[in-house]
């Protein structure tokens, strides 16, 4: 009979995800051993306080407040970093790697800012850094990129990767709620933080597309080059007009090849109701990946929460303990630390279709002037929708602003922005115009 391999593990940080990881390792140890042939032995739970761990009734003999005790233990092969944030997490991760421990993390911000340098430290010390849980919770998107889709040149990624934003947008669409009402509903259900800025401002999604983009294209990404726009300024009127025009609004994290370059961005967009991502509702996540040999593949599931994220962490533990992950980490060339920094293509230089909603004084010539400005910038109008005002028979001379909705044929974003600025300066327009890009399904290179 083959001898059972023993792998000792230290979990650093016992919050929602850390607690769930500990529960899986302790509760499902027999299941995991039967599936893998390895005994995954939780030896340390390292934290400053253990209130949450005690509430979960975890084994208190595993509690340890001194990180060095865990890192100096030669039995410990794998360290799970789940403390969150960047500064302390970076220190812990680097210390563990230099101690010769493999590290598994769910820390998207850490990887988006320091992933390449930490991978280099891991390589210098003959260990690996695994991070499946950093993107998409329980969705195995990272493994798909480095393994399942290895035969592909990746052309594009479109991701709904923030459950808080997707829940808020679903509420705005289905219940016709304002952004503020939908945010309150998300907070009342525990789906949004008291300070939701990281989610609704788009930074959380940007961290994830930085990681996916680096893996998909074999590049090193400068996070500060990624243009980020959240949903916190989204107007209910635009959500409703999207429905009228046959679209839904989603916050997408987008990575695309543009000629010889790469573009990464995060923004709310209109996508067709027919697109596979359009039906992803509530707190769920989904990632569409377009490869030159497979075409469109899509990965869907719970993108956050203790249990789904912990399942992804444990899958990395299994891969590291079995040695399979180390093979990919050692031999493949697409890891960010093995590639030079890449200058991203400015989003202003990319082309897209667009939706514009502007408030226009219902007077002769106003709409013609808007069309003229667009034409002067080489922008072609696809459609115009204008609501009618009730007749007032000239009873007053006050401006009567009505929403005018314009969709454009593909145009360079820099040109569209210049045109919008000029339109907003007209006496015949009211409040600042809304501008939202329309994302079509990415063309597939296979039949």
C-alpha cells in the first residue's frame, strides 16, 4: 500500500475565509485524504485574537499568536495568508516564502500590486505562490487560464467579478430602484460593506482584472495604468434606457488584445440581453474568456463568501501538496515575474460603440448642433431617441430640457470624449451628459 503523505499547514488570519478554510481542513480531512491520497494536517491557526475561531468551535490547541513559531516549524510546508490588506500581508507572505514555505493566498490587492515581485521571491527560494481564490471566489478561473486554456492565445476577457456591484445593478434593473436604494438593500443583506467604496468604485474589480490579464497575456501589469470607473455615479435613467434599447448594465472588468498591445479597464457598460453575461444576476460572478482555438468559454459561480472562497483556497492547497502546481509554476513562462512590465494601451485610443444621454432644450436647431459636433469629430450616429414634451402653446419662454438618447457606431474614445465636452458646453444642453460604452460580444476566431 502506498504510504500516505503528510502535509502540515498554517493558516494566518482566521476571519470569514480563514475560518471557513480551517473548517474544511478539519471537518473534511477524511474526504480530502480519500480524494488526494495526502493527509492535509492543519497545525497552526495564527491570529492576534481568536473570538471568531472560538465561535466556530475550532480546536483551540491549534491557536498560535506568534507567527515565527509557525514559520520556524520544519513540518509546516504550506502557509495560507488570509490577513487581508497589502502592507502586513506582503510582509507575512515574503517572510513565509523566504522561510521556504509555499504560500496560498486569496489577497487580490496584494497580487495586483506586488504579485510579480512575490513570485520572484518564491522562485528564489524553491517554493510557489498560489492564488486561485483571489479572483472569482469559488470559480476556478485562474486554473483555467494556466492549465485548461493553455493551448489558446487569449484574445479577450470580460468579467463580472464583484458580487456587490452585480447585486446592486440587478436591484436597479429588476426593481427600478435608485443606486442609493439598491446599495442600502445590499448593505442590509450583508452583501455590501458599511464603506462600499472598494466595491462600488471599481477598485476590487480592477485588482482582479490585473491578475487575470497578467496570467492570460503573459505580461506584468502596472496596476496604476488601469482606468477604473465604478457604478457609484450611475443614474437610474440610464439603467432604464438600457432596457428600452435592448441592453442591460453590468460592471465589467475587461482585458483585450488591441493590435500588438493590451488594454485593461473597469467600467459600467451596456451589453446585449442576448449576451451570456446579461443573465448573471444577484451576487454571482461570471467570466467570459475568448481563446483563438476554443472560442468563447464562460465560468460562473459564487464569487465571494467564506465557503466558496475557502474551497478555492483548499483546491490550491491540494495542488501544492500534490506537487502539480509546482510543475506549472516552475516550467511555464507566462508568470508575471518572468515577463517585463507592459505599457497598457490608453483606453482613449480604443474603439467602441457608445450610448449618450444628454438633456437638450427643445428648440429648433439644438439637436442639429449636437449631430454636427459629433460629425466634426468623425463620429457616426446609429440611432436617436427623444421623449416628447407636452404642448404648452408658447405659454412661457423658459427652456424645456428633454432627454435625448443617442447611440453611436464604433468610434475612438478620445474623439467621443472631446465631442461630449463640446456638447456639454452648449447653451442648449443642461446637466452633464451620460456616456456609457456598449460592449458587443467579442468576435470568435473559430467556427
